[in-house]
């Protein structure tokens, strides 16, 4: 699967986001080492700490299905700026692969990073 195709899957997942407070819809598509793709979207809550990001929703779906080896994750939003994973999502991704490719939707299309570039000292 190409980075562009994975980003398109993230864009489709974004449409399912529940974001009544921020209006910021995010979708993620997580590519496993076996070639499967798991998607997730952000789900907000009036108790902000109970909200879940799209990236973590995709990871939870993958792990719940028995997958723990991830190669890449694409992130898309309805915003105008480049979208990056938050710190909590970076740490969750680091748990499984500190070198996972992160494909971020941007005004020019997308930008690609290794997680180790965005979070060089995870724990």
C-alpha cells in the first residue's frame, strides 16, 4: 500500500469522527507488518479527558484483533494545517515501534516522518 493510499483511508475514517466540541475531525489508518489496515477516528466527550484520538483508536482496534507489529500510520483531518500526532499518541505508537513511519496530511499533500524524529526520547 502506498503512503497516498493509506492517507486516503485515513481521510475516509475522518468522516466518522465525533467532534461536536472542537469540530476538528481526525482519521487515522494504521498499516500492520502483515499488510492489514486498521482505521480509527477521534471521539470527543464533554469530559475532555475521556476523549480518544484517531491514532489510539486505530491502535486499539489493531491490538484487539491480535496485531502488534506496525509499519506506518497516516493521519488526516479537516483542518488546513499539517496534522501531527499528539504526545500521548506518539508514546502509544512508540510502545509498538519507535521507528514507525508517520504520514501527516499537509497543505501540499503529505509529509512523512519516522516517529523517532517526532519523539526522539520516548519511554
